[in-house]
C-alpha cells in the first residue's frame, strides 16, 4: 500500500515513482494513496493519506483474509474520508500510533509483524474508535459483492431460476 | 372491490398489524362477512419487490424503530438497539420467516402440571389443550400448505441438510427429515413449488413459501369486506366512558393522525409492540395500561432458548444453496428431566449468506480466530437450536421514557435474563449439535450465540383466571370484552416448536369465535 500527494499535472507513473512505500500501499502525496503493485488507487479528501494507509492496515489486521486484496479493505474504510468523520478518525490513528510507540515501534504501520500489531489493537479493543472501525467493517468489508467470490459465496440465484438446477444437492462426499 | 370504510364507522373490527396473527385474522373475518379495517405500520411489498441480498432486504423490511435492551442475555451486548428481528410490512414477519410449521406437543399446553414448580419460572397451564387445537392446526396446515401434513410431500434435501442428516443418523437420532415446512414441494394453492433459491429470510420471490402478504391479505381484500391501510402506525387504543374499546388513533405516512372508530379492536403487532401499545394507551380509568388489571401486560417475555452450531469440513458444503431451513432433528424435543432441564428443543438446519455470517457467527469477534472460520465459509454447515424457555415475570417489555420513537412515544425496553433451565438446555443442545457435525468429520465447530429474537412471545399471556394473565381462552382480554390479542403475545408458554403455525391456528379459531359472538349479539 502506498500513500501519495497528488500534485496537479503529474502522471500516475510519476506519482508512483515519487511515493514512499508503507506496508502494502504507498502515500503518493496529499490526497492520493495507491496499492504498491499499482493495482488500485484512491483519492482522499478529508483524511491524511498516511492516516488512510494506517486505517487500511488496521482493517486488515482486524479481519485478516490473505486472499482478499487491499482494495477491498480500502473500499471498506473509504466512508470515513469525510469532513465530519475525519477529526475523530485522525485522533484515533494518533492514539494507535502512540500505542505503537509505547510498545517500542516507530508507528502502527511500521510495526512489522501482524502479531505485534494485533497486540497493539488488543490494548485498545474497548475504545470507541476501535469498535467503530470494527463494527463498520462487518458490513463495509463482507457486504461488498465483489468480495463474495473470494469466499466462494454465490449470492442470489433467482436470476438463474434458483439453485434447483444449480447444485443445491450436489454434495458428493457425505 | 376493495372495501373503504369511514373513520367514523363504528361497526368495523379494527385489526392492528397484518402478520401471522393479524393478517390471518383479518382475512378469516372478512371471509365470514365481517367488516374489517386492518392498520399496518409498514408498506406493501410483494415477491417482485423482494431483494435477494441480506442487508438490502433487511433495510427494506425490518422493524427499525427505537428500542432498548437490558438484562444478562448476550443480545443486549451484541445488538443493544435491536432486541428483535421482525418485519414492518403488510404480511408482517411472515415475509421473513423460514416456514418451519410444527404443532405443539400435548404436554406443552400443560407445563405447570407436567414440569411442576420450577424456581423462578412463572409456569402456567394454557386454558386450552392439544385435543381442542387439533382441528385448528389442521386448518392452519391446509392454509399454509405445510409439507409432511395431509397428503403433502416433504421437500428434497439440500447440501446443508445432507450433512446434518448423515451426522444425526450416525449419532443414532431417528426423527430426522426435511421438516414440516410452509413451503411448497409441488405447486399448491396457486403458488409455485420451491426453486431452492435460498433466500427464504428475504421474502420468497417465487411465492413458494406461505406469507400473509400474498395469500390471506389479497384474498381478504377480494371479499370486499377488508380494507388494509398500509403505513398506518397505531399510537393508542381509545376507550369510552364504560371502559370499552371505542377506536384507535394512528399516524399515516405523512405523520397526520386519525381516529378510526371500532366495534372491536384486535391487537397483533407482535410481542413487543402489542404490550407496548396497551401500556402506551393508559388513561385515567386504566392508569397501568389497558387490560392490565393482572399486572401481566408486558411480562413473561419469551424468545425461545436459541443458539446455532456451525461447523467447517475439509470439503465444500455450499449451505447457501437451497431452502434456508431445510431439515430437522426432533429427538430432543421430548420432556426428559434426566438431561438436567425441563422441556425440550429442536435442531433445525440454517444457512446464512456471507454478509450475515460475518455479523452473527461471533458478534464482536475479530482476528484470525474469526477470519479463518469465514475463510472456510464454502465448507460450512449450520443448524439453529430452538427450545422451550421459561416464562419469567421479570423478563418484560416496559416503556422507556428516556427513549422516544418517531412519534414522541416512549420506546419499548426489552429486558431478558436467561433462566438456569435455559442455560442448561443450551449447553446440552450445543453439545449435541457439535456432536452431529463431529460424527461426519467436522474439523472445527462453533457454538454460536443467539441472534436478535425472531420468536417473540408471551407478553399478553392466556390464562384461565384474570389474575394470572391478560387474555382468556379466546384471546379476549379479561378486562375489556371487545379488545382481543391476536398474535404470539397470547402464548402462555412457548413450547419447543417454532410458533407461527400455532399463531395462525389461534387466529383462525379466534375469527370463528368473534364472528359467532357478533352474530349472537354478544360483541
Ligand atoms: C428470520 C426469521 C425466521 C423465522 N422463521 C420462522 C419459522 O421457520 N417458523 C416459525 O414458526 N416462525 C418463524 N419466525 C417467526 C415468525 O415470523 C413470527 O412468529 C410471526 O410472524 C409472528 O406473528 P405476529 O402476528 O405475532 O407478528 P408479525 O408477523 O411480526 O406481525 C406484526 C405486524 O404488526 C405491525 N405492527 C406492529 N406495531 C404496529 C402498530 N403500532 N401499528 C400498526 N402496525 C403495527 C408490524 O409492522 C407487523 O407487520 C421467523 C422470524 C424471523 C424474523
Ligand atoms: S428456497 Fe424455496 S421457499 Fe425459500 S425463497 Fe427460495 S423458492 Fe422460496
């Protein structure tokens, strides 16, 4: 993930080359964040791009699915990028970074091992900030239709006439 | 021609709520030539409107008015503003329901006699028994088209059922089948056969599952005797100087208030709203609320002892394909105190889509313990536990004067503490449920906590004596002759079985009684 400022007139490639790698995404200047593999990119309007990057990492650490790409986590927390939500989120991220420093790390996102980040999160599990992010992810992440196939879930079948001719009883190992 | 009645017409029967109780009652009365105005807080949605997407459908149909919770039940922590999962729509929660339709067992009408004194439980015998209910059950089964009753065949078993059945048989259970379901296994009563689309909880787009929304309601309207006013939210039941119910005050969709006069008022708003309405209708004559001389209005709230067991296997199950509730184990539904509790429970398969599974598998859970379970979603099977819970006087609906609904009326608070009998039964059911899946090679099992209540019962209970309960054997309030309760809040005790068949049977019976009493000039 990479977070990046978006100066006017720069090409995407230039942006990416200037970026500072942070975890799986990189900040590419104010208002812009992208996947390290350039597979996705997202503009931020109210949140600091670095905070968005931290938020995405936090989302993944709360609900880690190794086969689910960062873009889904990014989409899940994108809703916090508003003028109304930003102050509380920035304060929450600041608290998260402070907790990381308290445990001897440079910041949350620069904490290398998931187990260490989870340890930081456990310490703030009861905070409103943590619960807000976790609660929002339950629908924000798992209710994305694009994420369902990664779990094998097929969703509605009415449009194809139901599962009656599409494997409702096709189990073959029982 | 759909009927249209004047607000000042005081010859009509007003039915509040159009779900399993109210929807059926309204139609049955209309069929008998009785003039009925049914007031329904929700809008009208038909199969073409249903959305086969869990959260979108929830947003479309669920009752989301302000509510609060208290007590030691886990729902109060996990879903503090959503004690119950019920529907606000014409047809009520019969749009959402899964369709499991079971008769009570004989002893479940007589729990005080059968179970004896259970400390802390407010047990009471129903004033009616199974023999009296049998003909009404038969009418209800015919109306709903319940499989495995009459000459109706069972549904075919889906993947989720096959895992469940194999485990059950290995464990030695014998009463295992694809259930008695109000879902057509073949075309019936003008409705199509089940196409195994798997969104029974979101409203059946084929109409294969019975719902009052597209059966009883339009049929009642077709008689020309029933007027259904949708988006009409009843705020208060009014009475005259003699203490008889005289009409109801409701708000239309624009918030304008109207008073509909009535000859008889029947309350069927489900077991949270029905007692709340009686309490919110308090007057100088009835300061504790209508029909509350016993003090039992809102008390003895029951929600069934529930929980779920999900299991992961090393191979795919794909439980979401096919009927949501696709089979049952009935061996544990007997009363057998040697298990360490009174009453019994049923095990019924249940499938949730990925979005609901994420919300309900382990509410509040996070980290890899949680996510590795969802990673195996495709290999998951699931069942729901439904058992008899103990009525307790302190489990109750009260008015929360600190929380107001959109009309400025006190919201209901739902207080619930598990009884030790409920806990012992749940522990037993978790053990058995996990054993079912272990028997067929589960690699991991999950004893999942209860969801917001889908079965809400008992808050205006039926009792022989006026001092013990709110209504008599006909659902007529002991205190006010022309005020009836017509939903699951009448239940004296909850039994192990899913409640709707009994709600429907009682509604058919009540319609018969009301019509004949009206004919005889007694009402
Ligand atoms: C997901 C789910 C699955 C279920 N599966 C099963 C099952 O398999 N088997 C089974 O037996 N049961 C099942 N149930 C339970 C079943 O749906 C209920 O028991 C049944 O619908 C209750 O009937 P009722 O008449 O008491 O209330 P409802 O059907 O809830 O109807 C009450 C109606 O009253 C309206 N109302 C409330 N207050 C007011 C007011 N003040 N003014 C106007 N209108 C008002 C509501 O909007 C609603 O339409 C399930 C429920 C859910 C949620
Ligand atoms: S599985 Fe059957 S009953 Fe359920 S929604 Fe689909 S068609 Fe209707």
